[in-house]
């Protein structure tokens, strides 16, 4: 009985060796033909590697989504366009004042442009627009008649505030001019001219009436930028 078992074992070992040799020959032949055959263990390892790669891809995708969900809102919050507030007559109160824009700039230590002669003009009338919710001054306005008899209206806001009565300037001012390295959008006219420009975080709205020349408003802006 023991001899039979030994014989059977020898036969099985020979069969295994024969199968292994046949597999090696088949792999060599298929490899020469550009094909590949792997043993079950190799297949399992490759499947495991593929599964790990898929997990890495899925994890990376989820991570990107999470980061995007955090960063995009932060970027939108820091975008100046998102911070612009639009105010209507219901949001603010208009207060008459004897202070010129020059006096207001000095008192509040704000870096805004002003004419240094308005306190000597025959006529100068000022207004301030106060935001009801915070009592903050969101616009300073000045109407002056200069020494040429020209009426000059100036409104100044910061570059994150838009007021309802000034929004038409964007449509009216279609001409573009560079004055002292500052881009000025304006409209020309002998009776009334308009201009709008930004400087150091503030937006300036000009209206000039009864000017002697079409470009008089640009001359005033040039003077304003030189004075300050």
C-alpha cells in the first residue's frame, strides 16, 4: 500500500512538473507573439494594484472637490465685484453741509482729490450721503461755480459703493481719455459734459455746465490730478 502511494506521488509530481514546463513554453511562445499569460497569483496581484489605483483616483477626486468647496467661496468673497454694494434713496439720507470736499478730506484723513480754491469761490454747496444702517458717509458731493462762471458738480464714492442717481454715468460716458496716467470715461458737450474715473480707491463723478470749450471738463480733471 505504501509503495502504491509513493508511485502515485511520483506521478503527481511529474504531472505538476510537466504542466509547469508546458506553461513556461506556452508563455515563451505567446511572449514572442506579443501576448502575455500570467499565473493566478499574478492576476490577483494585478487586480489588487488596479483596485489600489482606483482608490487613489477616487480619493484624489474627492479631495479636489472638498478643496474646491472651501476655496471657491473664499475667492468669491475676496472678489471686489462681489463686495460692491448698491444703494438707493431708501438706504441713505442726504445731509447739507458747509464743508467743502477739501475740508472733509482733511477732517477724515481720506486720500481723496479736491480743488484747493473752492473755499474762495463765489458759490460752493456741499452734501453728504449717510448710510442709514451704519451712519457711514458713502458719498460726498459738491457744487461749485468757478472763476470762469462754469458750474461744476462733483460726487465721490469709494470703489465698492454704487448709488442709484449716479448709475447713468456708465451709459453716458462713452469716450475714453487718459489724463495724467488715469483713464477717464467722459462725454463732450458745450452745455453739459460728464466724466467718471477711479483714483486710489475712489470713484469721481463730474458734471460740468456752461463750459467755454468741449474739453473743459478734461482740463479740470487734469488740474485736480496735478493739485493732489
